[in-house]
C-alpha cells in the first residue's frame, strides 16, 4: 500500500484515534503502521478498503475526498472499535489540509498536501549577521529571536492588539509538540509524537492561528516521509519546517498589531479585483511535485512589469505536466493553450489577483487573445534592464525563510549571459555562464526527470560556449551565484525555448558537431569557503538523531575556533551554547537524572537555525556583487557576538 492511495484524514481524527488507545497499544502503533502499509488496498467510490488479513477489512469512508469524522474509519476485527488498526490507518494516510482554497483558486499548484512552509521572522542573532542594529541578548528566549521587527501584515489588526489567552495556550502547545520532535529526532518521532502535533495543529486552527497550524502539518508530512524512506525527503526541508513552527509559536505571545497579523497568517489566499490587464506571455514552467502532482505554471507580465501566473496542477506527475501544457488556459473565454500563452498575450477585464500574483478564474473574469511581445520589445525588455545584483536581492527578499510573508515579489531573475561551458560539481555537471558586471553564474536543471527536456537541453547548451542568450531562471540561495534555468532565447536568435517543454536539437547550435565544453575550475576567491557549515551541520544533525546526538559531542573548541577565525563570532557562541544545552542533564538530591530541558534546547536550536539561514542569504547576496576578477568570491560577513 502506498500512502497516496489512502484518502487524506483530518488531523483531529488521527489525534482522537491515537489518544483513545491504551498505553499497551500505543507502544505497538508504529509497528502496526508499518505492517498496514504492506497490505493490499482498493478503492470503490468514496470508500477505501485495506485487507488487514484474510478475514478482516479496514474501511476509510471519505465523502468529499477527506475522512472528516472518527466514525468514518471502521474495522472488522474483534477488538474494534478499540483496536490499533483504525489509528494505524489514520497515521498511514496523508494529513488533510486544514483550510482548502476557495473555488476560484483551486486549480493552481496549491492542490495537494502542504509541503512548503511560510517563512518565520528574522531574530536578533540573524539581524546581527545582516548588520542590523539590535541590542545584544542572552538566554534561550532571547537567542530564539522572539522579538522581531514588525512587518507588513497580511490581515488587518489594530495597532495594540495582542494574542488572546486561548491563542497563547495553543501556541504553547505547538511549541511543546515541536520541541518534543526535536528532542526525539526523526527516529523517535513516531505516530504518538506526530498525533500530538496534529492535535496541537487542530487546536491552533480553531484559535485562528493558521500559519502555525500549517507549519505543524508540514512537519508531520516530512516526518512521515523521512520515516518511510521517501527518496524525495530532504533534512534541510524538515529543519526549515521545524524552525518555522517553533519560531511562529514563540512569537504569538509577544507580537502585537501588524506583526501579530503576520504571525497568525491567512486561512485562505485572498483574491482582490485588479480591473483590466494587458498581459504578455513570458514562458511556461512545468511543475512536478514530490507529492505526485503535475501540471504547468505560465508566467505573464503586465504593461507595468508586474508578473502574474496562470496554473493548472493536479495529481498526475510528469506525464500530466507534459499533457496539460497543450490544454486551454482556464481564464475567461481564451482558447489559448498554456504553451501558446507563453508566447502570446491576453486582454483581461474584471481580473482578480492574489498577493503572490496568481490570476483568479472566476465567472466575472473575461479574457481574449491579444498580440504578445518579444523579450527584446517593451514592456518585456525592461525586465532585463535591472542589474543582476539588484534582482538577486529582490529574489532573496521574496524567498527568505525567516521573513514574514507578504505574498509579493518573485524569485525569478532575468539575465543576459554568455555561455562558458559545463563545470563539474560533486552532484554532477552544471552550466557556467557570465552575465553583466562579470558575475559568473551556475545554471542547473529545474527537474532531473528524464521524461522532461531540462537535462538534455542543458547538455546541448554546454556544447555551445560563447553563445549569448537572454535567460530566465529561479534563484538558488548559495554562496555562489546559482540559478535553475527555466527559459532562454533560441540559440539561433529566433523565438524562445521553454526548457522543460521544448527540446533543442544539435542543428540548433552554432556548431552542431562540437562536444560538450568544460570550463576550467573556478577559484574560491580570497574569502574562501565560509566556516558556517560547521554550525549548519550540527543544526541538521539534531533533526534525524535528536538532542542526544549533540549531547554526545565531547568538545567543539576546535570548531568554534575555526568559526571565529572566519569572522563569525556569533556562530561560534551559538554552537557552544547549543552543544552545552544538549549535554546538560541535572540530578536531584538523590543523584537521579532530572528530565532534560527540552524548551531551552529548542530555543538555542531555533536561534542557530535562524542565524545560519540569515548568514547564508547574506553570503548569497554578497556573491552576486562579485567582480570579474573574483567571480565567485565569498567575503567573510562581519557579525557581532550576541553575548555583547
């Protein structure tokens, strides 16, 4: 049985079933989930049946596609309804989204289980890394960065409004559940720990804290992927999700006014009227998610340079993504396909737009086909007029993991480049190009699936050094300029290429017989690699193995000394405090070990996670300001010690 075969189960249903088990059955729950995953499953309408054994069947009834009540999961064994099978089925199934999108926006890539998280706020230690004037702080609460500068709120709030007692209690429950995950690590965060998170997420939703509730669901989804050995799982994603959960939960009690509105978040993405729009197609991007969804996202630009998207994503994977590209766009009366819209234009009246630029497809929206524009013609040509460093800074602001989301901005960069050839990296080869100001940028594939055209197109472009192209790519935060290549002008100069959809041929290259050209190794620059990775690896090491993994470290003096030599004294102080907190275990008067301080350790871990993300973003911004003589230099970032 694949978890994707089961219908999503509401978080409160899973939590209720797990909480109703006896202590003896709770100990057997993880084994029951594993055993159930190997049993055959079939679906008939709204009912999914799992064959527990030759004589027993387990049924999940999902009217509307979601198991919303405890009674919707039934088992035919003798111990039902107090058996372990019902809880195991709920734990094996995907967690249902807490707040589905309204009908107008159900078609874009928001479909499917939540896997991405909204960023949290930059704390004081991270602010030091960015050179901001923040008073030094001490202690775990201060280290966690609970007091951050307020930002633009997504929802209206009175200037002095604070969280209610119920909201603070819900946030405390989320903090405790997240700290328990950090204490146990992935290996110890089984179904019981996950159910505590689901219960806390359900309570947070009822208390109008959708942002924190969504972060909790993301943590549960990633924990299940990690424990199931899903190849798409990445530890860095769970680090981000846990930091978002802990950071948001901690800030609920201290935020007020606009900051409180940002911390609470939105239940649904709002769409606001935007009158009449004249849109010009840019390119069509294939979207294939780890959750098995596939589709396209077509990018268009307005006459004023604003970027908008029209999407169509649903379960189906890469096969569906390739097919949807030639389906009509769901917008007004337009008969254009997504592939055609990427090169044509639209005139839209009664347009509705979300804060992140998604175009609504309501009944009042009218759209007709219009003339498009070449990338070298106005208004599209203006997108390439901004210096690369400014574009990178804008993209970093829109994608920062620890800034309150305002739903605006884009992580796309528009560059004029000259191809230099492929360069070898530990993970494979990528394409090196030089853009304005002498900055050398590494271009990688957006998706390595062989069914898509990304990989083959990049290999062909590597055989054309010296070719000048106008490209569109998505910023990858790294200590050197790096993009995923999404679209470019055709090497012959005629038209554009959507690199996931359109396949280049050798005949399209200036010298069709030329083999792939490898550029010489790139110097690291006088700044050298940042020692920040020494703190980053300890932050990531905690997630799979828990607090005990750091508590076993005997001495980190050599690592902290190297970090200080690299100009990062705050990172050195955080590493020392994090490892000391992990190893600290007090005893009572009789010499017995007292429970570990999970809250204190979680606070120090949160501070370290936020700090490393903020410094990494600062290093990325510095790399895009490199000169031609130092193409990928990463100068040390001067920061202030949090201890003063």
